[in-house]
C-alpha cells in the first residue's frame, strides 16, 4: 500500500467581483471568477514506504504549494491526497512559532499542534534542547533568535519523534554548515529506520545524496519523474535553456539517459580520455596522469568560447569541475567552420569506481549565460587500484605520516 498518494492535484487562486460571488461559490453556485491563476495542475504520484523523494524546480514552479497541501495547511482546488501515516514537516522558517514565547514554550506549543501531549514532550524536551544547541537562548524569547537558531529549534521539535513521512522545504538552507551535517545525519538515521522523506531543495548534492527518486515541477505540472541524476541533469538543462536553444534526452547504448541542451552555435564533436602515451583509455589506474580531449566544431561565428567539464561519480555527485574561463584561457571570437581540440591534463587522484564526464560550451563563467551545448554522460571511465595502498572514498589523498613521541 502506498504511504502517500497524490491524484490529479490542482490549486488555483481566484478573484471575484464581489465577496457575495465568492460566498456563492462556496455553496457550489455557478459563479465564474473574474481572474483565475493555477499554481498546480494535474499533479499525480505515489510514494512507497521508505522512499526518499526530492522535489525540484525553478522558483514559482509550485513546490512549496504542493508540500503545504500534502501537510494539510492548504486546501487543493481539485484532486485528492491520501496519507497513510504521521507527517512531520518543516516548511516556512519559524512556522507556527510565537515570537513572544521562549524556545521551550514554542516547542510545547508546536508539539501540541502536531498532536503530542505535554507528558510526551516532557520525556524528550531535554533531547530537543540538546539537539538544538542554542544554550541559554532556549529559554529566551524567539524574537531574539537569528534565522539559524529558529531553524535549529524547528528541526529539533519536528524530528523529536520519528515520523512515517518527513517533509523538509528548503528550510535547512538557512542553517550553518555544522547543523546541516547534523540534520542530514538524523534524516539518514530516520531513513534507515523506514521513514519516507520528501524534500525540496536546489542543492543537487542533497537531492542525489539523500534521495532515490526525484520529481521535477515546471509551471505547476510534473514534467519528469525518475532517478535523481537523470532528473537533475534535465533540470540543469532546463535552467540553461535560452531563446534559441533546445533540450534533448537521448538513451545511450549503455542504457544511461543523456541530456543535451544548447543553441548549437558550437557543438561537441568528440570527447575522449588518453593515458600518458596518448592512447585512448576506459580504465585508469589511481593517480596516473591522463588527458581529457574535447573536440569542438564552431557552426556559426561566435563572440567567445569557453569549454568546461564536470567529473561525477556513479551516483551523479559532482567530484570536480572547471572551465577555461576560471583557468584564464578562454578564447575570443571564433569563425564558422573552425574546429578546435582542448586538452585538459591532470592526475587521476580519484577513488576506485565508475565516473562520468559532463561537457559544456558557453560564454562567460557558466553555461547558464549563453549555452552553445551542454551534454552530460559525454564520457564514462573507470578508476582501478593497480599499485596503490588500499583506501576508501572518491579521492586519493596519500598522506605523509610522521611519528612523534
């Protein structure tokens, strides 16, 4: 049985010529609104127990509206939501907190709204105070709190008891790095115990590190639902899409889904990886020198050319990326018909595993400005440990060890 079912969900904000017309609509009389704006429309998906779902999309796509309807703080205009389990949600920062009450008083107040009794909270209040780590401020008025302190208390109370569904809406982005790590550790702990996670974030690392599925919203509708890396690559292409560019999704022979976007004013002709002898390789020993070769065709005259690449691990997490703008060697105007080959030489100081390379051609410092072509999975290679001491992780960082007594 699904833990959460969203069926044909929609939300519209309507304006009427008078309040009487609005009231008439409540009684199902056929009164047409003067204005109608749909924030969400025809949204459907199921979530199974233990799944971790990332909701992504540009600002205004309807992500927060969707979560508010799932938690019951906003009513849908159409469709239905079925929830089979307790939800704990961290939506807007400080949501439900009274600024005149202390942090401790707000904890009891918020817990009461969540359905917990004072006796239940007495058993965990010390744990909440310890997890929030705001010291004596816990008994001070919330109006004296910084946004990060509010986030600490809100997260601590929302996760005091493990829920069946945990919903987080970008709130963790306001916390400091230490508390973000601490919060994600608790989220992972809950996941291991069977909690379903629903998170909204613009952080690709958080989505791919925590989630096994992602849903992309665009203009209030679901346009992609699938593995996080595939969805995030498509989302990245959507962001980079400009007036004269297109987004294409191609299934490779390996079964991997490749996303391409760009104006095609310049295009990627080939991408290869070579060893120290210049021979093309697919398997690379840890720490050995390699050269990434990228051939570029210029199809029309362009004012500037910047070439960049991003190495990602098998889960799509970004390992290292750079481009010729940041390296101080971008090229000025290029003419139609030109063909260039870029060679990026580096040591493969990577951990054992499979890696992919995304390549981008653009202007300025990012493909978000003017994107000629952006292509993920342009190259896949494997790193093997042939002659290095055993180690774990995605980076090979051999230390020099000294013993001092």
